[in-house]
C-alpha cells in the first residue's frame, strides 16, 4: 500500500550551519533527518512530503531535499501565516507559526493516502516506522501514535516538554497532557508547573513524541478544528494549534480512535547543545550493531 511520510520542517531556518536539524550525528555526516527518511523508506513508505516555508525553499531543497531525489518520491508544501480558512486574517504583530496541526493541514491537497507525521529533528528509530507502516497497511480507520517510555526521552542537561498519555483498554489513547518542564530527578523525574508546584513522575509513563499515523480523513477534521481555534484564539500573537490538542479533541468527542503503538526504543534529539555527544554515541552504537550502514546513502 502507498504510504506517505509527512515531515514537519517549517520551523527550520535558512542558516543551516549551526542548526540542530542538520547537525551531523552519523559517521558519514548524516543528520537525524537522514535516518528518519532511511527508516521510512525501508519500512515501505513510498513518498516523502516536506512541510517548509517559502523563504527557506531554495536552501532546504539544496541542503536536504536533493539527498533523497531518485530514492523516493519527494514533494513539498508550504506553511505560511496567511494560509487560513475564509474569513480569517493574520492579526497585527503576529510572526509565530500557527502550530503543528496547521502545518499538517497544509498537506491536504498533496496527501491522498494513509500517512505518518513526524518532526524533522527527532530520531524515532527503525522500529517506530515499521510499526506505523504495519498499522497503516492494515486499512484500519483508526489513527495511531508511537508511544515512548518517558525515561527513554529525557535530557541530562535541562527540562523537556513531553505529552503524557492516558491509555484505555486495548492500548487506545484517552488523552495527552502536555507538560512543559520535565527534568530528571535521580532515578525518576519531576514536573515543575508554571506556579512552581512539583509533581513526581515514575519515568515509566507513556509519552507522545509527535510521531503519528493518520488517514486522509484527518484533513477534514482539522479544517473544522482550525476554525474553532481561530474563533477562540486567532487574534492572539502567540497561540498555536498543536496536533496533540487536535487529537485530544477528536478522541474526547468520539470522532477518532487512536491506537498507541508502544516502543522500547530510545528517542534521540538535540534539545540542548550538550545533548549532541550522546546522540552521536548512540548512533555509532546502532551502526556497530548493524542497524544502519556506516554511510546511509552510498550507492
């Protein structure tokens, strides 16, 4: 079955040299995004659609997009502030993007098949893509989310934001609670609220790292939810419409079921500059274990 990988990359800037999204972490200079595309291709995804901005189009295609030309079908869509439902305009002073749910909605005209959506700068592991591919190939109308164990997603160097998942029977998602300041606390973790309140976490919680599986039916749902969001928060300068928020709403209204595909794999990402050596070391271990070749794209 044809499957698309939708890569949320509109947050990337035009000066790539110092940005984490293309910082080399592999033995032959591969960036995290290289491993994501490699894993998706070998899991059976047949098309890659990058969501970017017009102002980085030329630089993105030159620095990233051309790596995959000839290996898989590649397409692009653009997330811009002024692409909004009829009747809505960008408020004065607004420069912040509208969020990940708005970004996914931009791909409605390009994606007609089941698809996965990922962040451009997160290393999810080959197992995640295989699980999503199997789910999408099954033909089920249910959506999917790859759930990571919290302890496998923390940084040694500061707080992280994670979506703590509430699971129901059959491992179906009941809700995602976004916690923005989670940090390690000995063998466990803790969350510090905006009011300074501390909540202990076991580190065994299932968390969302924004790797999802959807059918094209999501786009119509997002259009409706985008209108609701804009009616409520569209005049604000910094409000954003996030995909976990949209999924929460759909689940709570009984308009979607989301199967949580739990993975024991570690998530890698460069939240802080100090994280990079650990990511490089982790990738090297996977290469030595035979999970990846030393040069991903060597012909």
